[in-house]
C-alpha cells in the first residue's frame, strides 16, 4: 500500500474512533449545529402607520404581554416576589385595572397553552395536546439513521437521577412518528390576530411563537402583519460567554444541558434569515415593542409581546444581577434578575403608551403561559400552591392574570370566579367589535361585563385540562384530578382547601362519579392528539427538581 494511502487510512481510523468516542457529544449538539448560521444584527424597518390620527373615536389598542414559565409567587402583587424583589410595573397593571384571582392557563405547558390563548378554544379541540419537541431538521438530513436513539424526544424528560420513578419512553410511537416540521396549530384555526385584523388592526408578534413553522402555521401566516421573534420554544438571552451576562446552569436537569448545547441567540423577521439581537433578549423585545407602538400610534394595533423570560436557560443581565446583592443563592439571584428585566420591560411599554397619548384607549393584559417550572430547582415560585408546570395542580395552571383599561375598568378591581386564557380571545374580539367566528365552538367568553358588574355569576361553571390520560376538571369549587400513573382520582374542595392539601375523594364518591362523567363528556367533544406522546415523565408535586426524592411522595406522570 502506498504511503499516502496508509496515512489516509490511519487518519480515517483515528477520526472514526474519535467520532465514536464523542457520539454522545455529537448527538447532544446535533440540533444546534443543523439549524444553520446566525447573521449579525441588523435593524428592523417597521411598517409606519398614518402620519396623523383619524378623527373620532377608534377601537382600543390591545397589548397582550405573556411571560414564560412565570410562577404566581414571582409577582409581588399576586405573591411575595422572588426573594422579596418587587415587580412594581407589572403590579401597576393590576392595581390600575383588574386582577383575576383565579386566572388559569389553558394548559400546564407552553405550546398547548399558547394554542388555547391564540384561538379562544381548548387546544384539544384541534388536536394540539402535546408540545412539539422535534428540532427543525433540514430535509436533506438522513434523520432515519438517528432514530434508533431519538435523542431529541428523550431530552424532553426532566428527571431526578435518584428517583425510583423514571421516564417512560414510547419506542413504538417514536418509531412511527412523522418527520419533524409538521407539528403545530392548524392553518384552519382563526387566531386572535386574524380576528382583530378583520377590524382594521395592525398586528405585531414579538418573541416566542411555539405554534409551528410549517406552511400556514407561522405567525405571519396566522394573521400577524409583522413578526419578530423565534418559532421554537426557547432562545438564549445573550451568548453565554458575553461580558454582560451571568449564567446559571442546572446540572441536575438533562434538558438544561440540551438547551445550553443547542439554543442559539437569534431572531427572525417575517420568516427571513436568522440574525442576532443587539442586546439582552428581554430588553431587545421591549425595544421592539416600543418601536411598534410609535409606528402605529395613529391606527389601532394589536401587540402580542411574548417574552421568553424567565424560561431556561437562566441568564441575567449583569447589571440586574449586581443590583440584587442581598440574594446570596446564585441561581435564585439570576432568576430574580431575569424577572427584574421583565418588569422593567413592562414599565417601558406602559410609559410609551402614555408618552404617545394612547394610555386611555389601550387594553393591556399580562399573564404567564403556565405556572413556574420544577426544573429550575427553586421551591417557592408557585407558593402557596402545590405542583409545577406540567402538572394540573394549581401551581401548574394558576397564573398571574391582570388587565388594565383606564376609564373602563375600575382601578383596584378584583374578580374571583375562575377565568381562562381563552377568555382573552372573546374579550379582545368584543372590544374591537369583531363577531366571534361561526361554525366552531369558542370556549372563551367576554369578561368585560363581568368585571364591570353588568353580568353576575361565573363566566365558567366548569373548566377542563387534559394531557394524554391525565385529565382534570374544575366544577364550581370542586376539582377532580384523574391520574393514570399512579391510577387514582383525587378530589379537592377548593373553597376550603385552595392549595389542594386534602384529598376528599373517599368521603365524596358520588361527586367523584359526577365529575368523571363530566370529563368523559368533555373528552367526547375533543379531537384525538394530532401527534403521539413520546414520553411520560414523572414529576414530584411537593419539591423541585434537584432536591432529594422522598419515599412515598406524591407525583404524577406527564404525557408529552
């Protein structure tokens, strides 16, 4: 054999050996590598509205601000604030308007919750039951060669290394699942943006979408005139080595490693190529919101500001971190600093509305897509409620929920009956003068007459949640959790036990039977999941991830 051939063969053997040795590293980083390059920052040219305001009264502007994985205790108006850190700007929305004391997310995880919010319907009505987890794989990539491990699906399971309860991966469902890219909210759904656009609103989406990126599913194809943000579920807030960022890695969480390995620092404008923001992501989205308000000050607009804070990866701006020296725990301090930036952004949006003389004719709504997550390892974010994101305990579904409309909603109002995110759809439609779509069930109701006292009673006698075989119903003050793993029915009387401490199912068998029948009837009206659940992940109810498991502790299995 010639010398050059021997050298080439040796190089290939060494390379193959190295590749085999680092296969886990390659699989962990593969999704990020395949996503392609991120271009340098570039300015965004926003469409400009009329130079002068039209004469007469115009419909109210609607600003919908959604945080990501925010616990109800993270806000000082609905809790104590993170480590006592106040959120005065977010609080101002509730103090100057109404706080929905029993405001619920449409689901306990990001994507199905956002699908309900955008459509005014239970997302299970159109099959959006599980969060899409597949990365955006190029069509040329030989995905079948890598399905034996299903690295992507396996990484959605946050898990305790010492727990006796382990994730259950559905090998058959994974083997038969469709290729990535087609999972999302169907184009046939009529979004809140399409509703408002029909009434002459200019519509803007900023930040997280997480409702699909196939044809017809993207925000600019679902009623938004302009979209600046990211289609996937998460994004870095700054490059992790940036001099202005402070990072907190949760090494006890497998998915945290996956996020650090794969999430870029990037946005897209109207579906164009990805490029880098010019500052910390929360501040970048805030500045984009201010530009959007200025550009549209003379016409009605709908602004959907979907921050990714305080979702992982936990990254704070150094100036915010340095402003909280009283917090000694590093992870808690990073998390609190992220919420400090979130509150600052909300304050700037409110100030810009006032500066543009739009304050009195603007509805501002603030909420979170679901409760705080167990996988950041912080115990108090949902206190006093039990449970976390990805459970239907109150900690997973009860969220900060407030609305402000000066001159229309009385300052300091408090509304106690249960309401849901999907009520935003009907409320915004009514405020804009848009009739609800015909030919489909809209589950949301217009909350304005209830808040004003023109209607009495409960907007919803019954609310439902479902993820696979885990089903929950709240009927009046009764709440039934029907679990498949472990198989049991838990009944709580929220009137006397709002934090779900005492299961009274054994003492109330007739009520359990009644509520199970309601669940069955509701299920009969929903569609089967549009794609399969690939994993069932165990979640301890009374402690966060990263803490020792406890013998006999309460837990649920969450399907996704």
